[in-house]
C-alpha cells in the first residue's frame, strides 16, 4: 500500500490534502523556509504517475469507508491533472459537490500560462446527490480566503484556518470527530478544537506531529 495507513479511526468528517507529487518543487512563497524546495520535510514528493494514482485511490477509499463526508483539497497543476480526472472517473458516484477556494496567487508565474488563483475542494459522501443530511444553513460553494501571517519554515503546503473552519462549522456538529490523515501543521485540528469538535490528526513526519501538539497546547511524546 502507498497510503501510509491501512486503517483509520471512524470519524464524522475528513479534511484531506495529500501531497501534489510535484517532485519537491515549491508551490508557494515561504520567506522563512528551512527546507528549500523540499516542502514536506524529508519526504520527496516524486512518485511515478501510476503510484501517485494508487495513493489517491487508496487514500480516498479508506476515508470514504470511515467517514460521512470527505473534503478533498487539491490544486489544478501539471502534477495533479491526471489525478483530478481520476477522481471524476473512479469516484464520481460519491462526489456530492465541488467547492472553489479563491486564494492569493503564490504559485510560480510562468510565461504563456494562466495565473493559478484557486483550489478545488471536492466533497465526497455515500452517494453523488447534492443534498446533504448534515449541513447547517446557507453554504456558498465559492469563498475567498487569504493566508495572513500563517507561514511555517518547514512546511510549505498549508491552507488558512478559515478553510477547515468553514466545512467543520457547516457540515458537522459539536463533539463530532474531525480527521485529517495528512495533518501537517495541525490547522484542521486547531479549527476542530476551536469549534468544540473532537479531532484526529495523523502524519508520517514526527516533526509535524510535534508542531501540531505544540499549537494545540498538548504535551509532546518522546517515544517515536
């Protein structure tokens, strides 16, 4: 298996943004970087195309098996184009809606290319009906969020806290369980804590787990 976990704890909502398989190239401006172009710490994001699609398939299927809704955050770039098409062709029967996150443009700007100023959030569930059994109020599917002061020197692929807060607030209830299997800097867990949800954060990189615990005010473990 390429997905780093063979099982997950059951949760009510998953927010997930796997690596984009860019080969380690930087997607955004991080002025305090200590990891250069390798923005996932020691992980070099360079799977073969078929391996990356397998990672996507295994990740999403396991999340669907263990949660009511899955919010899959991905940017449309060269390295993810095939995987996005794969999501439609293989998981279309579970795709309930598509959300657009409009953002400030941090990606490399190249001649003869359009500027990239948005990311997708694909919303999956037990079927492809656009109706949701668990939602609260009026929920637009396009929002503009910018990152302000949220920069980490050892992780370059972060999203603003407003993103997980939005989905947690509208698609879950207090005391339900929110899971992020690629927790990174812990933003999803912080959003869940703020909104009085329980949370599960998982990451292969011990440094990110330590950072997440620090941000949450939880004592760190010493027995990796």
